[in-house]
């Protein structure tokens, strides 16, 4: 698999035209305690994703991403479906365009695996630079993200399916309301994507 070169990583920001390599293959990072269970439960998530037929880009998930961005006052948002890899299945970018990748080929890079690894439902990061976990994280560096809020997607059995998240290159002051709002959107997404009618012919 081809990996993005340092020069590609530097210039690939939200809304840029998509590069020819659509799978982001990051440099190896240490798997910390928060992520150990995320890796261990990957087969369970893959089985659930197959059952719910999730993992492909879907305009309805784009709509949910937009709803999250509007509700929290962020310019960018995504729905990230996470099995053995991370798949960006819903995107909203205020500036237009697309994320510079559709899939991340590991469960370490970026913010979203850390959401799944938490006991809490959501992960709010006012100032990403303040968290040492992300100082050498390739996607964080590539996208230039300064503020992030993400919440878990899960089915009624508690199986985790991914995240809905918002991102910005500017710092945000976050409140309890931001956390409750992203959790509310995540609950709505979770309810819809696990409803049998989600896959009815449209």
C-alpha cells in the first residue's frame, strides 16, 4: 500500500482535491492502553458492520455530518465507520470539497479510535496541542486540526460502530452543551443506521 509522502501530508487539508491515493497509511504509532480494546474488538465491529451493511459513503451520513457541524458551530464534520479500519462514510465541509482520504488503514491514527477507547461517550478536545497523544499523529498533523469533538456510534447491544465528529483548524472553547449536543447527534445517527429500514430500497 502506498503511504502519503511528507509533502503530501503537509498540503492535504479539508476541502483539497482528493489525492490519487485514497487510503491513508500512517507511520506506526504505539498502541496505548486506551486503544488495546479497540483493536481487540475489531472483529466484533466488523461483524456488526456487515450485519447493518455499513462502510460505504452515504449521502444520508453526509446530512448527519452537516447536522453535527451546524449544531456545534464547526466548519467540518464526519461520520467515521470503524471496523478493522476507519472509513469516512459521511462528510460535511463548509468550504466544499472532500476529505483528502476515504479510509485510514489502522486503528491508531487520528482522533476517532480514542473516542471508542474511552469509557465516556464523547471526547472533547478544545486545544489538540495540549494533548500529548496527538503530537506525533500523522492525520492530526496533516489536517492541521486544532479542535475536535467526537461521540460514539453504537447499536442497541452496545457494539461500537464508529463516531460522528466535528473538527476545526481554529481553537474552540467547549462547554457541557457541546458534549451533550454531539452525544445527541450520535444517538440519532446510531438509531437510524441500525434500523432495518435504513437499507430499504430508496
